[in-house]
C-alpha cells in the first residue's frame, strides 16, 4: 500500500487482533461454506455496479455529496489541539483514508476504501431517544448548520498499536447533548450505527459479529470538552471509509470506542453494551482509556507505531490528553474492574 509502511515483524496480523472466539468461528464458517462461497458472497454484496465504481474511484473519492460541503473549508482550527511532541506532524489524508478499521466493509485495513462505494451515506438522520427531553429524528444537515463547525487536530490511537494524527472537523458532543437535553437520571450515552447488509458486505458475510456496531460512554465523558462529533476531515466532509457522514471521536480512548456512521443515540440510566466487550469480555473494557501500563492480553501497549512512517513512539496515558480527562477517573487511567486487568 502506497505510503504506508508498518514493520512486518511488529505489525499485528488479523488473526492476532481478532478475538480467538471470533477467529475460530470464522474458520468454522469458512469450512462450512467453503472459501469460494465467501468470495462469491463478498462480490455479490458489492454488486457489479459497486465494483465498477470502486475501480474508477481512488481512496480520496469517497466523499458523499451534501449541500453543507461549502461549510468545511471555512471551519476554523481550534488552536488548543495540536499534534503534540511525539508525532512528526499531521498524517497525510492518503494514509488516513487507506488504513482503516471498519469491519462492515471487510477486515483488510488497506482495502476498506475499495468496498465503500455501495454505501449511501447521505442524506442522513440521527435518532435520539431514551431518557431525553427532546427525542426525535435530527437531520444531519440541520445539525451541521446549527453548530459552528471547527477543526481539531486529534491523535488517533488504535488498540492494535497503530496511530495517526487527523484534522477532524465537527462540533463538541456537549453541544448536541445540550440541544437534546438528557433527563437528570440519564447516566450513559449509547451509540448505534447503521445496519445495511446490502450496502456493507461485511454485515452480510461476517455473521459472527453482532451487527450493528454499538458503543457506550458515561454522560460526563460525553460532556467532556474533548468528546467530538466528527462530520469532516482535511477541509471537507468525511470520507466514507472514515465513518461518513457522522462518527464520534474520543482521542483519549482506544479507537474502537469511536463508532463510525452512527444512526442512533440513546440515553440510559445504566451502561449500555459495547461491541468489542461483548465479543471478548476479557480483552476489551468499557472505559478502554489508552494506557501504556496495561497490556492487551496478547500484546504490549507500551509503544505505538505511526502509520505512514513506521516510527515507534512511547504510548502516553490517556493518549497524552490526561489534563483534559484525568479528573473523570480520579487520575486512574484504567479504572478498577475495567478489563483487561493489569497483570
Ligand atoms: N465503527 C464502526 N461502525 N465499525 C468499526 O469496525 N472500528 C473502530 C472505530 N469505529 C469500527 C468503528 C476501530 S477498531 C477503530 S481503530 C477506528 O474506528 C478506526 O477509525 P479510522 O479507520 O477512521 O482510523
């Protein structure tokens, strides 16, 4: 893959990052239906039109049309958020758009962008429900126009140890919460993403995952200044492979806590389920704050590798955002009871 160099000796293979139970199920599935059947299922999900379109399109050609596109070049960068000392600079868009985790479109990080053509990411609504004063369906275009879009450079760290630095565009999650007004007994914010097996072949063929992808955070985490609703990147609306048209980004947590292409936000009194924790409870915690001192059960988290350069740098607690979020957890990066446990 152009511009992306990860040392093969250090890079985690798909079989290493995938929970064993899932991996075994997948092997059984392959045995049951045969590799050829999987290929057929994958290509028929993409459809002939989708494949032809994908061949014509490059990784940077996956921006859905929207009447709000003109707002993005105008978004002003918030100077409080910088690259930081450890990274050499902002990652190129080509790197960020060609190295993705978005299992709805396959597990090959370098190939996600090739599979997103059939996904219709606009127009889009977000349903808001549960313990909230103003439930309803919110049109994304109206939200983009209602809130001042701003650009924030955030470091983005995956649990698999790779990292990038991205100029996201969007608005604070707190602004949305203030608009919809959670009730006083709402303690948690739950995110549910799209479920369209006809447009996302992974949802059709990878039946061992519990689609749609879902996540949950505490309401005080959601109200934190860092919690960001992302609708754009690099001066334009989001590329489909990066979670168009709307995703969350929580830069102090591992990337899997930042769901892509959300369709529903639900407020509850107790914590909602989370996709990776449900699949492998011993490996993926609820909080999942970036923590160099708590290894994943199958690999260390002490270092991370910058996608695009291959440089390895030390991991920082809370991914370097401790001054913003440390007080949410009394300064403890991995709260007691969260998994994985320190050895
Ligand atoms: N959201 C959905 N809907 N599906 C996914 O597979 N993967 C998560 C997160 N959000 C994922 C998702 C993981 S593991 C990571 S690291 C980030 O998205 C990757 O975001 P990126 O591809 O924009 O870098």
